């Protein structure tokens, strides 16, 4: 493994680059709503960055709730075999 | 042209001959079967065939119309891809079971009456369980038994509903049923069990991950989509399905986030995607039903692709736990790319297949002012990208480097994944051929500026949330653990309730069982008389030392204990137990 080929993603700096590129893309997409207002079925769909904010908060909420759920539901992997 | 049999019978009958072939002949024959069946289907004009009168009831064994044709078509695609993926497999049991199972599902889709539906419905259950048992582990055996019991229960509900309906309406035709009386309610529950409705769902997450590498690909395509077809045929526009479907989209994603077995994560996401289809059936408008059929079509392909990629990982590494994987993109670059295509498709990224099908259902729900449902579906759309679009490829192929170095998947697996990935992209870029196949005419353009931008916003901000949670260490780590689900009610609760002495009694019973096992060990077996006399009373406190030599196992890498030829075997030294002298169970 020591002489193994070094991959682009092995460099932590490149992972940071991907993260900040993602942040930049998100900002651009939110800004797009300012230039071209959306026309959805419901009035809230026309708010600037509505889908982005909803997606972001949904996923944060999803993970935090799932963590709470794990505290209640987690068992040993051989729980039913015991 | 006169056709008197279902296209599915070509696969079912053809499967019987598979064990007779060997090597490349078997491979060619297995690929030929779905091609033959598909050619036969395409040549069949829409209409009703194979009619027979049984006990004054008219059975229509083959009905080809817009709805059954599109499901039949995608089932053929699925069986072709699954067979291609399984070509390297020498186990004929899996091939026969897979083909019979697929043929039964196709037979059920083309059934024009409830009795024919019931026969194929049960045949899917009986044939598919062998795809689980073929893994030949204790876990798979038990999971298969539970799966079979639940599937057969679904069949019993269906049979009871059919009998009542025949008595009340005197009609066995399988058309619109509606939720009107006890008979149709029983049929609805039968469909609901196979469709994995909430609280009836856990057979799916329990059994599918325990099946063989290739068996799970077969399983992912047919049973649940057959149920979706049956609901779309019998219960379109049933309001209750909107709420059931919305619940199905939302609750499995919480489990998927904390699940370690990546094939089980996919099973939860399968449940989530079924929810979208069920909502479409519940909304019941032309656009919603088109959305359901289109989503079933695209879903079968991308879900098969995802199960194929995870199957390839399991096949090469021997594990599918997220906690043990990572960095596999170095060893399996093609599988990585195919998995990412599947992940992008299930997440409904523009230019991938999910984008052109899921939006039909979302738009139909919005058109009919299902506001709360729309919010839930949007939440589920963000969530599915989070755990299926990112988690699956991330933990298997990226994340930390697990140090696992293995070969790329076999050529036939890569071919199958490549073909499925091609279809995902092709349908995403050019959806018109699929739209033309749908039961109603489509007046919908998926690639509008609003749709593309809003969908990209939803997905990329979801990806940002994942990245932020990972970088801040808030994201729950993959752990070697399992999570309780609704199967607890039939796997654990009865033991707790029916145990004669409750928890204390159970633990003492277990302790007694351990002592009995220690009595069977060779060292203990050398003192049979003494052990027998202590069976019903106090047993020895320390486990007897075991004899044996360790040999490396070439398969698992773990060492296994081989019997010492010098040591007496348990059976040879086991004392005869007198009849009627079973040890009393201590309470």
C-alpha cells in the first residue's frame, strides 16, 4: 500500500476544493432566483431560494431526528439471533 | 394471430430446462428466454386471449392493454438485465427460481381475472423465496421463512377477498374494484402487504438484504411493482392511498440514515420510492397515473442498477456494511460510475431518469391541491438524495479508505450495470418514447427552466447539508448494529408475551440450554454418566475445554475448528436419553 498510486481525492486539499465548489454552486443557484423569478404552483415556490432552504433544512432535520431515533432503536447486530 | 398463453409462461416453462444446459449454452439459453418472451409480447395486439370457462366463471388468462403492456415491457427489461447480471453464477437453483419468479410476475400483470391473478400471485411468492434461501446461511433461511409466511398471508387475503367477491358480485374480472365492501377491502390489504404499506412493510427490509447477490436484483424488480400495478388497476383514485403513500415516502428515510447494511438502505429507499407511486395511484388523475407508471418504469431500472452495484461490492469484498467499506473507487472504478448514475437517477437529477418521472406525480399532487402531501413528497425528495444519492456511493466507494483492494466486478455484471446505466441516462435525456407508452396521453414538459433550477437547488443544498454535517462530525457514524422496526412485533414480542416465566425464566432457560450444549462437547462427553445425572438439576459451572485443531478457511479468511480425529464425537459418546425423561424447564 505504501507504493500505491496516489489518487486526486487522497489529498485533503482537493476534498476542500469540492466542498467550496459546492457552496459556490448553491449560492449561484439561489442567486438565479433573483434574476429569473420562478413560477410554481404555490406562492411560496416563488420565494427566492425556497427549494434550497427547504432542502437544506429538511436534511439537517432528517439527520438530527434519525440520530434521536437511533438512541431508541439501536440494538446489537445479533439481537434476534440471541 | 391467436395466442392462448401468457408471455410469462415462456419464462416459467423455459426455466425447467435451464439445469439441462452447461457452460456457454446455459448462458445463451437464459438470455434467449426473455428475448423470446418479449418478442412474443410485442407481436401480440392489444386484446384478451386465453379465455376459458371454469365453474361458470370466465377466466381471461391474457389481457394486453396500455397498462399491462408497459409493466410487461419493463418486467422483460428487468429480467434480461437480471439474467445478464447473474450469468457468472453456477448455481442453477438461482437461475430457475429467478426465471420462474419473473415469469410469474409477468403472468400476473397480464391476468385479466382475479383467479389467474391469484395463481401467479402465489407463484411469485413460492418461487422468489428460493432466491433468499439460495444464500444458504442460517440467517437467510430464517428470513426466507418469514418472507414466505408474509407473502402467503397476502395470498390468503387475496383468496378470501376473491371468494367473497365471487359470492356477492358473481364476477371474477380484474378491473376497477374500489374500496367498497369487505371483499375489496381484503383484496386491498393483500395488495398492500405486497406493496409494503407502512407497518406491513418490514418483510422487504428483512428479506431482500439476506438474499443472494444476484437474487436481490431479481427481487427488487417484481414483487412490489406487481403490487403497484394491481393497485393502479384495482384502486385508482382511492383517497386513502394518498396518505398511505405519503407516509411511505417519509418514514423509511429516517431508518435509511442510521442503517449500516447498504443493501438494507436500498431496501428502505425502495419503500420510499413505492410511496411516490402509491400517492400517484391515490391522486388518480390521468397525469398522476401516468406518473406512477413512468416512475415504476424508471424505478425498476435504477433500483436494479443500485442493487447490482452493491451486489458487486458484496461479491468482491464479502461485506456490505458501510462501517467496513470505503475507498473502493480505487479498485472498482466502473462499478463506482454505474452506482453514481443509479444514485443520480433515484435522486431525480436533471438528465437522469427519475427527473422525468417523479415530477409527474409531484405536479399531479400540486394540481389537485394536496398541499400537505406535496410538502411531504418534497421532503422525501430531498431525503432520498441524502441517503440514497449520497450515502450509498459515499460510504461504499469514498469516505475513509478501508484498505480493501479487490478486483473490479466480473464482465457480465459490468455489462448489466452498463446497460442499466445507459437506460437511466437515455430515458432522462429523451423521455418521449417512455411517455408514448404511458396509458394516457402526456401533456407535460419536464425540462422547463423552473423545474430544472428548483430541482437543482433542492438537491445541491441537500448535498451541502450532508457535507456540513460530515465536516462538523454531526452525521451519525456507520455502526455495526441493527435498528428495531415493525418486525419486532412478530419476532420478539411473542417471545416476551408467551414466555412462561417472563424475562427471568427466559434467561434461566437460555442458561440451561448452554449447559446442555456444553454437555455435548467432546470433553464433557467423556463423562456422560455424570452429566446425565446432573441434567435436570445443577449443571457444571465451567465450560469444558474443547479439543480440535485450527485450519485456515480459504473462503472467509477466518479460522474454523476442525474435528480432532482422536477425539470421540458427540454422537458416538452421547448417552441414550430415556423416553419421557426430558429435563424439567426451570422457572
